C-alpha cells in the first residue's frame, strides 16, 4: 500500500479532475496538477463501468497502488512535483499485473522526472 503522505485526499481528487491537465497512456487516463510538495502524490479512481463489483475495483486499486509504490522507489525525485489521478481504461480488465506495472512505471518516469 502507498504511504499516506503520497496519497491524495478524496476532496482534492474532485478538484484535480476538474482543473487538472490530462494525458493518456495505454491503460490509463491521467489527470495531473502541480503541487507545492517535494514529492508526487497519487490517487486512483476506478469506475463502476470497468468493474461492477466493489471487490474487483478494490483489487485493481490495490494493484495500481502497489505498482506506484515499486516504481516510485526506483526513480530519483524531480524538481517539480505533481498530484496525479490515474483513471483506468477498459483495457485494464484484460491486462496482467506486469503490464499495469510497466505502464505505471513509464507514467511515473514521464511525470515524475521530465515534466
């Protein structure tokens, strides 16, 4: 699980979804906004359109947070930091954990270092 300081609170998620910039990867839609912290913070929003059952949504959310945790420990911190909301696409249903982890690793490298 992701440490609490790296997670975005629920009330801030709505603000990022409305005001943030967006980008797209193979498995995720990303909404991000610059924050004033020294590190990136993350949140995952899994729609009922992807998984109807809460058990499946929570499992996917846990997989996403685990992939974020492992990927963010491997890269060095950047000068700018962002609040990032990950919204999975329907493709994530057929994806294995390794594919999810690879896609998130690329996202963190892109938005964690070069932006």
